[in-house]
C-alpha cells in the first residue's frame, strides 16, 4: 500500500471488500492507530498488481459516529490509500446477521440456520434489508470517490448487491466480483430466501471469479436452475447479456514467508521451539475459530489416534492456534465452549504433569512466530469441513524448506484440489480416516516427504497471490462493457 502521487498515470483500481486491509483503533482524541487486518482475504489482496493506482474501499473495523472523528480517521486512512465506509447502525444486522449468520453457512454447505422465533427485531427480512442498505452505503462511498475510467473489483459474499448498484449508477464502469468462499450445490443455495434477487444482482458484473472449477460449475448450474438463464463456455447469458464466469485460484506471497523464516528473530524462535518440543513430533493447526474449520472433528480424530496408539502418547503434541473471530455471532460463541471442553477431556485423559497432548491457544500469534511454528511442524492438520481455498496450507508449505513435513488436508477445502498431489487428503468428518492419516504422516519416510513437499512447493510458488490478481485483472480487461454490448444490439 504505497501512497499514490497526484501525477500517477496508472489506471485506477478500486478494490472494494467488507474489511479494509487495515483496522483502526482509537488512541486519543481524533487520533487513530492502523494495524493490518487479519484473514486470508486481506493477505491475498495485498498481492494485487502494481500496474494499478489502487484505492481500497471498506469498513475500517470500528464504529465512528462523530463527524470530526470520521474526518480524522479518513485522513489517516488516505495516507495508506484506504477509503472508509462507516457502517455504524447497520453493521450488526448486516455483518453478524445476514453475512455471517445466513450467507456464510449457506455458501459453506451448512444449510440455512433457524430464525430465532422470540426475536422479532432480528429476522431474515430485517437482516436482508440491512445487507442491502450496507451495500448501498458502499456504493455511496464509491460514487463520492469515483473518477471516470476507474475499474471496480468487488470482493466476497458481503457485497453481492454492489455490481447491480454500480451498473445502475453508471453502466460504463467495469465491474469484477470475486467469491472467496465456496459456492454450494444448487440444492443448498435454493433454500436461501431472496435467492433470485441476489443472483441477478451479481450477474450484473462483467466478470465473476471463483477459486475452483467446482464452485464455478455450482454457480452456473444454480443460475440455470433458479433463473432459467442459459450457460455457455464463457459464463451465463441473461437476456442477451453475457457475464463471464472464470476460475482464479488465490495464492500467497511465498517469498514473504521464505524470507521471514531466515530472519534472526524467526531463527531464534525456531531454535526455542525445537528445544521446547525436543524428543516429540509436532502437529500444527492454525485456524480462525470458525465452525467451517472443523476444529472439534480434528480433536476427536487426535483423541482416537492417542487412544489407538499408546506408543505415541507423550511423543507427539498438537499445537492449535485458534484465532478468535466473529464473536458476536452465537454459533461462534458456542463453538468456543465446545472446543474448550474437548481440550480439557483429551488433556485430562492422555496428559501427565510434564506433558500435555494439546496446546490450544485462543489468540493469533505474530507473523514471525507463525512462520517459526510452520517451520518446525512435522505435520500440518487442515481439516476444514468446507473452505474457499485455505491459505494456511500454502503458508505451511512455503515455510517447510528445511523440515519437509507432511500436510494432512481436507478434501473439502479449495486447496484440496491444488495441493492434493502432495498432501494426504482426508474426509474431515471421518474421524477414523483422519486418525489414520495422522499416523501415516508421522511415520512417512523422508524420501516420500521430500517428493510430496517438492510438488506442493512448486505449485505454491507459481500460483501466487500476484498471479491471481494479475490473471483476474487481465480477463476483466478483455470483457466487453455492458454499455457497448447494448450499442451492438
Ligand atoms: C475468511 C473467508 C472470507 C471472508 C473473510 C472475512 O478469510 O474465507 O470469505 O471474507 O474471512 O473475515 P472477517 O473477519 O472480516 O469476517
């Protein structure tokens, strides 16, 4: 995020996502500190091409009501090319309600949650209204900052109305939309109230991007089944208008991880961790504490492994970083209690005064320490029940030059399709299968580990975040704007 100068001749790109790449924290009267936001979406977006003069539009992570404070924060954000959308009173029903309470479970194949019959202030309808309203607030900020020729790239399920609103404002704007989560089978999507309106809204974009062929295929099939539109090899055709649908698997910036592992700070952390876990194999898990990540299932599989392999007890440790997220959504709060219960049970059953099988942390760790953990792990356990891509698996591979550990990976993560050749693929719901994969990973001979690591490293290195951003922008560039299509008719 460099500061664009006034004479910057590169085309402007407005990257619009719910969350800005930085989050603000109040440090005093009208003063704010900015910190990099968490999450795969943000790290992926940082790889967006430098061919553009990029401005970011999104929520700054805080409520700000006072106009003087809003102006002060906007000014600080301008310095890092960010433009805030203050969502304040709509935030709860839009983000906790519709985005994370309804859309997120549907897109991750978890079905439509039940409405709370006792709370008439928070219904599907009120949450949907807040969602639309929030999308309009994003539009208003874009319109205020729009310059002719700007390209707009919208991100994720938070902003499904934005392509429609943008085209209604000006149908000459090039609009791309990318989904960072899975897109489910039409049978699952069909249960969503307002399913057609949402589909029609994103279809107004010029290009829709998905992580995998399966997600793109599910989306196209859903459009043909629910809207009765036509599908071609290019995408979806609705009333003579083509919306391109294509696959762009996201990646990471591998060099950032490789470099960090070699810095003195990480080297020292690596040595300390090796000493701390001397004589034991380390299994690592790094996930947001989200129901889609399958942390309880992971613990059950580890419990089964310890149960069935007494010789491994006290010789293996599972370090799980469970990064807190979306604490105001009831499902996420319940999950925390469930996971803590399991950790207590397993440590109680298989631990001793000097050794605990699970080290569970309810927090994130700093970047250098994260790289050190990736570097010393013998086995990485990624058991998401569903996941758009899962960049943690890529990050692990990038840090494993010395160790060449084994990646146990859910077949229901997008990464299952890209790293499947080098990983041990598992069905995360099958506790027996995951427990066997843990054993296979722990005893895998060095030459096979090396072979698998090489295949995965090559993939991670080539399919970087930068490539993802460049590929998307190049296809978006080639699309015909809606305004020209209408002239040709
Ligand atoms: C994960 C998901 C993305 C989502 C992001 C938002 O990375 O894969 O689809 O956009 O989380 O996280 P947040 O913390 O902003 O809800």
